[in-house]
């Protein structure tokens, strides 16, 4: 059995306490445990180090050393800091447009199409919206079909033009269609590649410019660790996106990518995906993620 971090810190500090006064050195040692937990959760090294340095200053300033339960206090401090680092509060999405246009970006396989369906379903069932899904992948007919299958499952219309090879025109036509037919949210699913390439980036940047969406979301597989951070950086440079969607959190990842991405691109994580089904979506709660990362 592994102790959770809370137990580990409590034990470390308790034992030390029995041997006289707890010192700055002891605090630093227990923070090593915190850093290890962060690295285990796939937080990048630089972020983990900066984080523990900042917690150390706070710990020394807050009388952790003389408290009755220094371990517990330390865990609270770490959790609060982590929560803050991930944005503190839950971040909403902008649905102010008529219609509100949401552009989905990300690599192929990240879960973009699945998430587009989940978001449409969420907005329909939880927010009483009338969403339209748009298939803008002009390279893979299978991707268009996949979105139609998803749309059928959740009872949401899917707009596609299989013969049209111009994603900007498809997106614009879809928005016109939405306006004419009373859809108040338009979710545009774009083409993804297995790795970042210039052509894909140029294409999505063109679509972005032409439709000027209220929300641009970047979808990333939480299991991809450090790669997730590099991908986020590349997409953010091109699109200056508004928020991140972290998918596949039902896997055994601890979700450290959430911290690394937030600290590198400084954009809020807005939603998470927790399974393949259409209802496996949740808004992102920084405090819950902090608990998960700390174990
Ligand atoms: P896209 O290429 O970015 O559009 O990715 P897809 O939506 O096709 O998803 C790729 C694979 O990941 C599919 O097999 C999905 O069922 C699966 N997937 C998507 N989101 C999740 C999730 O949150 N959890 C799990 N376990 N699988 C997911």
C-alpha cells in the first residue's frame, strides 16, 4: 500500500518533530515529496520546481513549523497553491453570439470530434441551447461520417458539404445556415493531423480569421504528457485560443498536464473528457484536479 501525499507529509514532519524542533531543512525535505508527487503526475520539472519554491516561502511564513498538524497544514497549502495555479475558479465559455461560434482545434486522435459531440449534447441538455455541429475536415470522409454518427446519437443536426474542399467556405455556409434556421450555437470541428504541420496550422488559422469565433477551444489528450504542452504552445501561437479541453482523464493519468499547460500557455482549462460516451464531459474544477494530482 502506498500512502497518499497527505500521510507521507504528516509522517515526515511528525517524526522530525519528535526529535526536536522542525527546521527549514525539514520543510525542504518534505517539499521534495511534493515535487516527487508532481513529477509522478507528469508535471514538467521546471514547473514543479517553481511551484515547490513558492510553497516553501509560504510554509515558512505561515508557521507550519509550530502547528499541531504540520503535515495537514502543508497539504492544504500545497492544494490551495495548486488550485490557484490551475486558475482557481471554474472558467465558463462565452455564449454571447447569435449564434455563438465555437471553433475546435487539436491534433487528430486528441478526441476533438468526440468532444464536439459531448459539448453539443451538454449545451442542448444542460443549457437549453440549439446547437449545430459542423464537419470541416475535408481530408477524411470518415471524419465527416463520424460526426454524423455522433450527431444522430445525441439528436443534433450536423452540417457538412462532402464535395466542398474549402473549409473556410464550409464554416461560413454553416453559420449562415444556423442563422436561417434558429441555431444559437455553432460548433465547428476542424481537421487534425497526427503531428503539427504548417499546412494544418495555416488552414485552421484561416478558418479562425474568417469566422471570428466567440470561443476557440484547444483539445488535448491528457495521456500525452509533455507532448501535450508542446502542442498547446504551437496551437496557442497560431490561434491565441480561449481555453483548453483535457480529454481521456478516465485513463490512469494523474493529470499533471493540466498544470504544465496552464503554466506554459496561461489559458484556462474549461472542460474535461472522462470517457467515450456522449455524457462523459465535465466542466473543469481546479480544486478537484489538485486532489487528483496529489493522490
Ligand atoms: P479526433 O481525431 O481528435 O476527432 O479524435 P476522436 O474524437 O475521433 O477520438 C479519438 C479516440 O479517442 C476515439 O476512439 C474516442 O472514442 C476516444 N476518446 C475521445 N475522448 C475520450 C475520453 O475522454 N476518454 C476516452 N477513454 N476515450 C476518448
